[in-house]
């Protein structure tokens, strides 16, 4: 019988323990991922990655609040991130979502493909993979980089929710973009 992990449990695990847990979990369905989900960084692969992650996502100017999703059809969806910026909530970093094979274990994961849209996250080849820990609790593994090795370094985060309805689509799609091995290496 597998242990029921809580948010508090996830916050205590190392990157390797989180990756090991991720490999035991199942992908959520497209229909399940609908709304805004509170987002938090978990353990990061290095001290520097932890500092950069927190400075980038939680700084004086803005604080990372959530990731949000909505299904477009049975196989794809769309999403964005939200940040608290002063007294405003802003949406940024749009992504295409789909169920696809994980780069970490060759099993299905809910994938967030940022390069489908114009954004900083798309420009650095960011892809997040998400699996369900328990109802309303999800473990995400982010990746980014310009080389194969960089895109296989895991940057864990957790999602809890949904807590708020989806606010609406944002972003401008990249003309002619086609998913390739940078985004989904197991398919190519």
C-alpha cells in the first residue's frame, strides 16, 4: 500500500525523493485540470537553483500564485501562470497542455509546453510535467534549457487546487511551431 503524501510531506522531500515519488504517480486527466492551482517551489537541485527560483518567482515586484489550465478538447488544453504584482493579479507565461510521455520514465504525464507561445519561458524551452499525488494535490517537475542535459534537470514544484476558475486565455502563439524533441524527447 502506497503512503498518502500530503503537502507537508512534499515540502520535506529532496529532489531525488520527489523524482522517485513522481515516477510512482499517475497523470491527471485533461478534464481534471481545469481552473487555477496554487503553486509552490519544492526542493531544487542546487543551492543556486533554489535561490534563483525564489528570486525569480517571489521577489519584491511580484509573487508567484498559481498555474491555471482549461481543456480545449479531449487531447489538448491551454494555461497560464498568475502572479501578485502590487495590488494586481497578472497572467503570464501561457502554455499548451497535453498528456504525453514523460522524459523521466516513459509514462504519461500532464505536460505544459511553453514554447507553443511567445514568452520568456518558451524562449528557454520550458516544459513542466504534472502528476496527481492525491485529490487536489499535484507534483510538478519543471525543465528548461538549451541542451539535452539541461532539459533533464528536474525542478520540482507542487500544485494545490483548483481554488479559482480559469480567468481566460492569454498569449500569442508562435507561427509554425511544431512540438519536437526539445519539448517531448520520448516521442521522437
